[in-house]
C-alpha cells in the first residue's frame, strides 16, 4: 500500500473483498470510510478498528453517493483512494429471472461504478493525485448459463474501466481495473445454486480473497492498470479471445 494514502473509501466494505480491503487499509493507519447497505454488517465491521467509519449508501443512487462522498471529505479529509467492490450476484436463466432483478443488478453493479467514479474522480483530478481500484470480473469476458445478467453487468463495468483508464492517463490519478475469477466470498452465496459454482466451492477451486487482495496490492505498487489475478483468470481470458467456441463447450460440459 502506498504511504501517500491517508483517507480511503471502500464500497461493499461490510463483507467480502471490500471488508478485507478496508481492514487491511485500516491496519496500516489509513482512515477508511466503508460504504454498504447492510447496517448490521457495517456496524460490526466498523467496530473492528478506530480507523473505520461506516456509511450506509446505495451506490445505485447518485444523489446518495454525492451526499456520502461530501460527508467523507468533510469529516475525514480528501479521499486518496477509492476501492469499488459493491456488487450483487443473483443467478438464474435469463428467461426465468424477473426483468426488475436484471435491471436492479445493472443499477448496482454498473451504475454504481459510474456514480462512484463520476463523483470521486473529479476531486482527485483537481488535486492531480489519487488511486481508483475498480473490481470488474472475468465474468465480464467469460459468459456462462445462469449468470447472464451478472455477466452483462461485469462486461459493462470492464468496458467502462478500460476506457476510463485510457482517457485519464497523465491526470495524476492511477486507475486499476481488477478482473478476478470467482472468489470465495459471501457474494458467491447468491449464486451457489448454479451447479458449476457450487461444485467449484465444494472442491476448493474458488480463489482466496487474501490472494486476490495480495495481487491487487502488488499491482498498485507496480503501477499496473489491468490485473487478471491467478492462472485461471489468464487462461479463461485467453480462451475467450482465441477459442470462444471451445470455451463454450467447456462451460456447457461443466454445467
């Protein structure tokens, strides 16, 4: 972690990757604002360190995001780092999943990314410094039955992050797009009825949250802009690019 980071915002900070990231930052002396919708989990997480401050925030609501970020900058100080992890992952076939759930997922996973960056990035640009870590997913490149809605949200997030990186080079703001494989966090619980995800968890094939955060910290230190942590993420991305038909046959066989 950079010693320049004194104030950080972590979305989805009450569970999973967000919680782990927030606790690590807080352990290094960083004042961390954790944003989440789960008030009980927010309070429980914030109680683990005096450096954690909880804010209930629906990232799909731009007005709420603006208000919370203003509160953070007023109460804690100028934001040096934003790590955006907030997401939901209900699974099911596209024909069976209610349309309002599909659009809700897009509102949180993709629109939330847009809202956080649109509010925080200009503040960092004005100061000519800052770090934004956006969690996309290999699921945005590698599609799968029963994950179509989630795939769509992460494909949009990946595309948004890639263009954002290219548009903001030279601004003084370091943007890192992280595209992990499936990680063993509470997010997976929302899709555990999907056969290949359930079997991957049972057989220990899901990535470790600590491994992903370790890789993110290394990528930040090296100034990387894109991260595909682990061999699985790299192999799947390569197969999608060069052998999409073969990849679909593998995926269908596994489901």
